[in-house]
C-alpha cells in the first residue's frame, strides 16, 4: 500500500512520529476505501473505533437536529485524521462525516491500532497526547462558536423585548385613547 508519510505527518494525530512508526501503523492497521459525495464516512451514533485518514479533499461535518434534520457545521480539508474521539473513548460517533467530493480514505482499524500501540507504549502515548491536543483545540473552537451564538441570541432577545415593549406601550396608548373617547 502506498501512502505519503510527509502528508500523514502533517496531521495533528501523527505529528512528530517517525516515518518508521507511521509505516508500522499503516502497514499493520490501515486499508484503503473509496467514498463518493454524500456517502457517509462516519455516521453520528455509529459504534466503531476506527480512525480515518483523508489525505486530500474536503469533508463536511453534520450534526443531527432531530426529526430527520441535519445541519452542516463545518467543512474540513485534508490532510486530516477523523474519528479520534471514538477511538479514544469507544463511545458512539458524535457527528456524521460526508465527503464533498470523491475521496480515497485510509481506514485505520481501531482494535488493531490499540494492539499495536500496546507493543509501542511511547508511540501510543504520543498519539493519545496528540489526540488530546486536537480535541482541546476543537472544544475551544466550539466554545467560541457557542459564545458568539449566545451573544446573537441575547441581542435578538433584547431587540424582541424592546419591540414588544414599544408595541405594548402603543396598545395601551390606543386603549386609553379609545376609553377616553367613549367616556
């Protein structure tokens, strides 16, 4: 299997790993899979612990909103490794990942990688440390998005309250005027 080690080393997860270690991981744990636009690479709620290396191309991140509705929350450009949260904690997938174009993706079997990393504890520690840093970066980004959305919501609420207060005052004035006329 051919893969570009320098490209893999550009990802947050495999940053600072030697070419030898990356070769061990990809030869022992990875396989290639083609995905077409709209086909799910990762499905929110799905249960597996594989990692997905997208060497190039774009993927869309979607979240389920309920009632069969989804919202695209991000677009990510390769090279990137996806699925790191479920790899770490073995929990269901937290988002759906869909290619925006035809992609060739390396699927890194999570169970095989876990076994390999038990034999290479220093490499396992480095990868898990890199995953923690990547997740922290994502959480900070999401915190910023939530903060901006909350500020927008507060402004909208304030404007709605002002508009409601203005309309309430108009209604009272009109009511008082009509009561005054009828007296």
